[in-house]
């Protein structure tokens, strides 16, 4: 019954109705989490997992659509506003102490994607279309920074639409499936860090410092404060994204959207050194998280469980690929004695990009969401060149099996 197809028009289509539905849905999840009788459901699986996963069932059952202008609006306007408010609360000097270790974990995850793609393709190449390497190259861009990199590489390798379409299924099921596992795993981070002898001194000091700042300066949300948050977030986010559209795109790496997100982060970091940071005292990060959770719900709604049955071999290839990525991160975490927080954000900075990384970071340590933002932005910047390198390696794997003329589609 779960996988039953529905060809009818979704029950809720109007963007306003969808906004009301998802807002009520997110509220109901948090209400359930605060209800003692239902707390067992959230003991090991936090609310964010339910907020992401349940909308997938909604789309599969025909309640919500897989595509909607609301989803685009959330990515273009709600995300920049939320990221701006979160970044303003960043303690840059303290976070800089995590720099080398955080970047090392991010690049270990990138290496896992670049190496894992050709290996996974080599295992299943004989059963796949000769040009599948092009679609997997595009997926490498998505798994090193986000969707904008995916589209850039798709155009760069001239991937046909019929070859590219199934890869969306792999990205949704495998990529966001791994995100769900990472979030659910957050409850075990202390035990794993103890087993790994992880050096958590800097992380714990930073978390305590930011949490103490928030606790000592926090005030109840007031109407003027809430209006200031909305104005600062949406106006500032819109101006940054508008500015990004005025900057010429640089190759396939720096798109208009990437420029806009970079402006959001830069403006937020600059404001964190000014009195504007005091906006956090009235709960700006809580309001920002509310926007991010709504965004996560719309992200879940783009998935569909029927996709699992439509591309089983590609899904298996993607699972092997992610497995190699995880292995590389695990080895790096063991060698660097990195805590689970950096394992998770290092992975999501690649696979999840700027949207998912701060969400996952906030689940592990609520005060450290700004670290996730910076990791996501860095992953986005290296995504296209690293993805193109991965695509080149996969083209050599495919050429070795089929021949150069076959994999390029030339007669």
C-alpha cells in the first residue's frame, strides 16, 4: 500500500494551502515531542527526522505535490533569511579554533565522493547504460555541495535528460536517507566519541561558550524584536540574493545563487562583530530554526517512495558510493580523533550542502549551527571542480569498458 502509485492530482496544490499545511505539520511534530505519552517516539529519532520523513509519505499517497512554487520560494527567500539570522550569532574567533580539523573532515568527505564514484561505477558498469557516467558525474556535484553544482556539471558533460532523470531518485533516496541516519545517530555521539578517544575540548569549550552567551543574554521574544528579526532576515536575505544576481557567473563554479549565499554569509559574519548580533538575545536563532524546519518539510515532500522501485540498480550503485564516502570519513575521524559533530557536518557539507548542514549541526549541538553554515558554503565552493574531476575519472572507467565513442554518444 505504501508504494501504491497515484496518478490523480495531489489533494493540496495551492501554495498558500501548502504553507498552512506544512506550518501546522511542523507545529504538530513539536507538540507531540513535548507530550509525555509520545516522548518515546522522539527518544532516539529527533523531531527533524519526522519532519523530513513523513512528507515523503504525503507525496507518495497523493496528499502533497512533488513540485510546487512554495518549495522554490523557501529555497530562494526563506533559506537566506534563516541563514542570515543564524550567521549573525557566530562567534568567529571561537569557531576559527575548529578550522583545520573541520576543513580536514570536509575534504576527507570530498575525497570519499571523488574516489567512491568511479569505484561504484566500475562495480556495476556492465549492467548500466554506457552514458550513466555523465549522470553520476552530475550527482557528484550534488554530493559535493548541492543542487546548483549538479546542474552545472550536467551541462558541462552534456548529459541527456533521459539518462539524468533517474539520478534524481538516487539523490533523494540515498542522499537524504543518509542525512536521516546522521540525524538519528546524534543520540549516540557521546558514546562514539568516547570509543574513538575524540578530542572534544575545543568543541565542548565552544559549545559551552556560545550556549552560555545565549543563556545569559536571552530575553523573551517581544513584538518589536520579532518584527526586527523578520525585517532583518528577509530584507537582508533578499538584498544579498539580489546582489548575487548582479554578479556575473564565473564558469560553472560560482552561479548567481552561490554568489547570493556567499553574500548572506559574509554579511552575517560582518554583523556578528557589531551590535546587530544582539538580535540573538531575543531569540533570532530559534526563529531561524523554525524557518529551516519548514524548509526541511518541503524538501521531504519532493521525495516519493515509488522511486525506490524505479531505479534499483542505480540506488544500489549510489549506496555503495555513499558507503565509500562514509569509510573515508571514518578513517579520517579515527586518525584526527575528530568528534561525531565534525564527522556529521563534514559529510553533510558535501552530501547535504548549505541547506542541510546547519540543520544537522543544530541537531548535534544547537549552539553550533553557524559551523554547519560555513561547512556547507565551503562544500558548495569546491563542489563543481571536484565533481568535474570525479566525472572525468568515471568517464575513464566507462571508456575502458565500452570504448570512447560509445560513452560520449558519438557514432
